[in-house]
């Protein structure tokens, strides 16, 4: 169960964020509204939300998930693997120190983006991507081991981050598409196939028994309802324009 989350308001400069989506520039005013609704959705799940100020120096800084990994046993600042985003970790470090005095760190030449790390109970799957390298993954696994947790790496082919393509929604259920449907390492889970045209919704987010689902993906919504979860639909279309999904917008602990 989660009790807290940290989010960061989008900045005006988000229009210059990194993207491969080809969906046009995000609309800042609409992004602010959608972000506020996202915070309300977190609160509906019983979470106390800390909202950090926007930072115009970092166009992608709304995607706080990439800067840290928080587990039930330890909190780690990740060393994000793209230069324009690496400095985002400074503000997150300050915010997390209030909750976790004993922060751990991934250090260069190790790089990890939090979006590449998927928690499934005591085990953490770490995607090797353009942002997360083997050295970063090894450092992370060492830290996890020290805290009685385990980690393993997953090779990625076509997605930005591991959690772009697969997400654990508890009760042994994974939502996945494409390359993740047949990967041996996920064979022990119930894999629910997200249709390709709804692939963005593979990044739905379990929080305290409820699942946040992006607006506009009815087939995935049906899967989630069918599996007995209470679904909360959240419109994050402005963040999708920057390749960001529901999990990217918060750190939960
Ligand atoms: C980026 O390319 O870094 C941002 N535009 C999107 C980050 C999305 N974060 C995530 O999947 N955890």
C-alpha cells in the first residue's frame, strides 16, 4: 500500500520536452488542468500528495518517476540517462530527504531512469534502454540486495522505458503489449494483452487496489474492470505528447 506521492507541476517550457510521439506540442494550460486532475485521482486512492514547484530549466521535469526509485525498504536517486534531464534529480533529492534521510545513489558511469524499473513484490525488473545501462542496473541490484530485495535486467527493443510496455497491477497481473507478451521472465504472471492500438494504456497504474487508466482506451479499461479492479480514468493526453504516461507523473511510496 502507498501512503504518499511526490509530483511536480509542469512548466511552461514543457513544450520543448523530449518526444518521439508526433502528436504535436502540448498545451500548457490544458496540461496544468490535467495535472491537477491527476493529483485528485491520487488522492482518491488515499494518498497524501506533495506537489513540487515547476522548474523552467527542465522541460521534462513533470515526469518525476525517472529521477528516483522508492521501495518499501530504501529510496534511491537514479541518475537519469539523458543529459537534459539529469539535473532534475536535485529537487527530488531535497524533497525525498524529508522522507528518507538515508538516500542511496546511482552514480556515473551508471545511469538509470525510474521508468525502466518495475516493482513486482520484492523483485525489481530493470529495462536496459537508451537511458538505463548495465552499470546502472548493476549498481541498483547491489543496493536492492543490501536491503533484502532482488533485481534482474530485461532487454528492451522498441520502447522508451520498460514501463512503456509492461506494468504490474498486483494480484499476479501484468498489462503488456508487443515484445513483452512472450518474454520468458514474465511467464509466471497473468499477462493481459493490451491491443496494439491501445499500447499507451499498458502504462496504467495500480494504486492501493484501484487502477488509474488513461482516457480513451476502452478495451484496456474493460480488461481492468473485468479483473475486478476499480478503474479511475484520467486524461493525460498532453503528457502523452511527450511520451509520458500515468506512472511517469509521480513517485509513490
Ligand atoms: C523523456 O523522454 O524523458 C520524457 N519526454 C518522457 C519521460 C516519460 N517517463 C517515463 O516513462 N517514466
